[in-house]
C-alpha cells in the first residue's frame, strides 16, 4: 500500500484501481469512477484480507457492512478504516469518503487516502470532527473465527464404538428380528391350514411330536364309512355284515344270552289250545 503513495489518476479520472474493480465486478463504469474505496479493495485483495476488509466502491454500503459485522466503533486505531462526511453529519448514509488510519496522535489521526486533492493517493493528517465512524477489520476477523469455531462444534452426534464381546452362540440368532418374523410366518401358515381343514371337514392333525398318540387306541386309525342302505338279498346282507365286522377295530360285546325255552309236546300244546271234549262214555 505504501508503495503506491504518490499515485496520480489519468485523464478522465481513469485509474488502475478502477480498472481492476471494473474487471472484478464486470462493470466498465467503475474504470472512471471515484476511486478512494476501490483503492482499499485493491490493497485488501493484494494482502489477502478481502474477507475482513470488504470490497466496495460505494462508501455508505461499506460502512453498513462493518455495522452488520459488529465491527463499527467511534474510537480510532491503526489499521481501521475511517469514514468521513464533509458536511459534518453523523449518519452512515451521508458518508462520502474513506481512508485508512495509519497512526493516532491525540485528537488527530494520520491516514493514507486515495482520490484526495482531486487526483492523488497520499498521506493526510485529519481532525476527527468530520469522522462518522471507524470500521475495524480485526473485529471482523475475530467474529469470523468465532463463527467458524461454533460451526466446527455443530457436528452430528456419533455414538462411541461398542466394545467387542466374545463370539456369540448360534442360538443368539433366535432373538433377532428375522428369526422372530420367520416364526410368526410359520405359525400363521399352520393355523391357516388347521382352520381350512376344519371348514372342509377333512381336518387331520399334523405329525408334530406333541400330537403323537399316547395309547394304542389313539394310534389306531379310526375308520368311518358312510353306508347307503338299500334292499339287498340275504347273501349280500351277510357279506356286508361280515365286512363291517372285520372293519371294526374293536369287537362289540355279544348280546346277553336269552333263557332257553323248554319244548312242549305237540299233543300238550294242542291240548291247551283246544277246548276239552267230553267222551261219550264218560258220565256227566
């Protein structure tokens, strides 16, 4: 910056600082514009401090930027940007010039300013009665560093890695969600088959270990036949009865024996069934 002291604008208010800014913002009107603030933008870019100083050509906007950064003050210090209102106003909206504070001596400030005495970049000694305020680049940097520190702590919570345990048992898989889901599906299928069998009347127990018969009677298959009764001959009836008896898994108890009947002679039966006749030789 000090190496540029004594720079003088060219005809038509052209400067290399204006040319640089016009190329920066892609607007040719700044090539021949007031260049006090464009010089500061150029110097900050050369020093790699643009993010703390700002890049402006309009001084009121530059002052408002410092206010938003929380870096606006009424106390001068070396390195601060000093904003002037030649009419003596105290609002940033009336600012019409800016320079850089090089040194503070009592109530006076020593500055480096561009576009002063109409055409020069030079040092100036100023009273503070025309000063609106000061923009402090170091405060902008401090705020940026603090914001970066805050953002660096706003990381998603990462759970601590769990300690490795010993090798698990194969039975551990029984408590996993896939195993539980498989068990529920199997139970649903089994219940559906049982309900369907009951509705159709052909329900049979599945051969599960807990359905095994406990006695020989339960183990024997129960045969049920539906017999259509039709008139048949005595031989066919005897054959059917024989097959039915063979199909029964358990013998039916024999009917109780009836008491034997005593035979009565035919003559006696005739005697009891007919009326008594008197013989002709029997007396009355």
